[in-house]
C-alpha cells in the first residue's frame, strides 16, 4: 500500500461523506446529549470495537474453536473482516480530521522509523 495511492483515500472520503449525509439528527447540546458531530465521532470509534469483534469471531470460526458453531468461517472471511477494521479505522480518523491522509502517513512513517530506523 503506497501513501501515493489516491484510490484508498478517495474511497474513504466517499464513504465518510455518505455516512455523514445519512447520520440521524438526534441529540441536542442543550438537552445534555452530545452534538451530532460528537455523537458521530463517538459512534464511529465504537464501530471499531464491533469490527474487531467480528475479526475475533471469524478467527475462532476458521480455527474450528467454537464447538457450537464448528468450522463457521474461512481465512478469506478473516481477511475480509480485517479489511473492514482498516476501513472503519480510516473513516473514524477522517471523522476526526479532514487531514486523515497526512496524519496517517506521518504516523506510519514515525512507526516505521521507530521500528526499522531512519531511511
């Protein structure tokens, strides 16, 4: 995955815009509930936990470790669920900042340097 790949980021922007245009308009700051923006951010962060749980379920199913369900998933299912985690995380990051691409690329470079040393 290259940081120069606009397809990933245009896809994330498209999905973010679609989700943003379809969010329910409930909660008012004056009634003690989070504002729409805060609520959307919170729900998108919580969605990550849901997606990670689906990865765990798929791994357990692929390894045939649930006696009630048996071999309920494949390793391709695990791959798909991991992709859902990545997409959900990038959409949550985009919800937090319009500069998601720059934030992600900068963070990835810092982690890479910390692990592998400077280029």
